[in-house]
C-alpha cells in the first residue's frame, strides 16, 4: 500500500522485526511492509510491581534493545503479549494438561489481552512505545471441546493457550477493542504511534 | 479439529458453501471443514420495511434455497453481510470514487456490520438461520490515506468499501462483537446455532 506513513517507515532505514512470532510477521506483511526478522534471546521477566500494561511495554522495549546491537542503522519493532484473568498473568502452557487447565479457566468468562510494542531507531536509540488492551469473552466450553482444541496443537506456543485466529474462534463470541492486538500486534495503535515518529 | 459438533456437521451429509466469497471459504477452512462451493445467481434485493438484521437473514436464506435445488442430500451454508451507517445500508462500491466517498463517511465514526447466515438441509429443507452484529470504529483518515487504501483495489468487492482483514486494519482501533462477523461469517454464532441442529 502506498500509504505515506508506512512508506516512510519502510523507506527511511531497514526495518527489522525483533520477534520470532509467525503471527506478528504475517500481520506486518499484511500491511505490505518489507522487513527482516532478528530474534535475540531475552529473559522474559519484568520487575515486580509493574501493571500488566507496564509489563508488556517493559518486555517489548527489552526485546527491541536486545536486538539493536547488531544494526548500525535500522528501525526495530518488538512486541510482547500478555493474557490477564482475575489480575493474574497467564503465560504459555508448559504441556497439554496446563493448556487444558488454562482453557477451563477462560471458559465462559471475559479476560484481557495486552500487547506492548516498541519502535527503536538505531544508532540514535530513539525509542517510542505504547500498549493496547482488548477484552475477550469466551463462551462456555465443554471438556470435549477443550480437549479437541488442545489436540490441534495450536495452544502450546500461545499465551493463554489459544489463538483467536485459529479454531478457538468458534468459542469467542465477543471482543472489545482491537482484534489484531489479541493476535499479537495492535496494528491501529502501532500506526497511530508511527505517525509523529515518521512524519515528514 | 476433532470437535464433536463440527465433525457431525461435516460427516452427516456433504457440506456445501453457497457463497462465492473467498473470505467465507477461508473462514470455514480455518475450522478444518471440508466442503464444496456452489454459487447461484440471486437478486440481492429484500422486501421493503425489513430491518438490517432481517434483511441479512432474508438474503442468506434466499441464497441457501437458490443453491439447494442441485443437491439431493446436503447441508448448505449461505450468508449475507450488510454495513449500516446512520440507519442506511452501504453496499459495495460501484467504482473508485464511490469507494472513496464511502470511506470518507466511515472515517472517525462507528458503524455496524450485520452478517445473517442460514443452514439448510436437503431434502427435508430443514432450515435454521441467525444473525450477528458487530460495531466497528474507524479512526479519522486523511484523503491521502483513503486514496492509498482504495488504490490497493481491496475495497471494490466489499460492502462498505473495506476489508477488516486487509490494510484498512491500521485505521480500525476498536470493534465490539465478533471479528469474523465483520470479515463475513460469524464463526462463534454459527457454531452455537449448529449445536442443537447437529446434536447426537
């Protein structure tokens, strides 16, 4: 797309996605962006006392900075997605039984998904970050439905043990906020954040 | 997915999607369903005086019945998606300038998307239909942004002149309801409707 903001984002200096998530890669490709992927090993821990929104931003910035060292002149994009139910962060399931337990907890309830993201320009290390939040409501799921879904294998690499862009869609009757934020990257918020950062 | 309801939906009799929409085809494939596509020519007009929700259901049923004749024993699925702003139905744009005018109207405002769907079993002609509604909020778009988006060509075959699953995603900061309903098929509502219809 010959959108002026996205054009400048891509043309100004090489664009690097500092995330190994195939979902984030697909979303940036959907916008027509051309970029490379560079993932650094980062311990995904944050200081105690941060809110979920602050944690997501903290981890996004940590990932962006960890990848920045290798690029003398680039724009790095990083993100972190967090699923929160009853004030508790629900991570990725360690195994099948943990995935089942997570989905049992989400069944019939509304939880919140936060995706923090960070845009970092090297060598200036000029950085801008933001976070979006979406409420996601699951219908009640039976044990048979949960197990059939877990058997697809999809839950295992995902926070909260589900992907809204896969078969779990049949259980999600409502969201409030940005859909792509739940997938892993809040496209509209990202675009708004880019506007002053990549203005002429 | 070995989901009991989807399994029965597919196993009971051949499944036919009575819609030419590549988006609907992709959504049913996402659920792991196997089906054929059969599109009948149907005049997309509805009786005056119907609400948007009633119109969407009426047209979905019309499409399902129009395709049913060719199938002695099948389950047909049809759908119709309607975009409504200020109580007025906004159809597909006839040309580039109409697409631009539609997007100018949607800019900075919230509109509603209705998708009616119909599930029809032949030869009994047993039919069940429902409709879902999602509120979609666009950020303000500049003329340059609108024109760049229209130049992608994506708006031309879509009610309201946008596809939430393409580059227009950068302008949509919020939805309330089902995302897939906006794409063209409300997966969660469809699944709930299937439950009694395909119970053991």
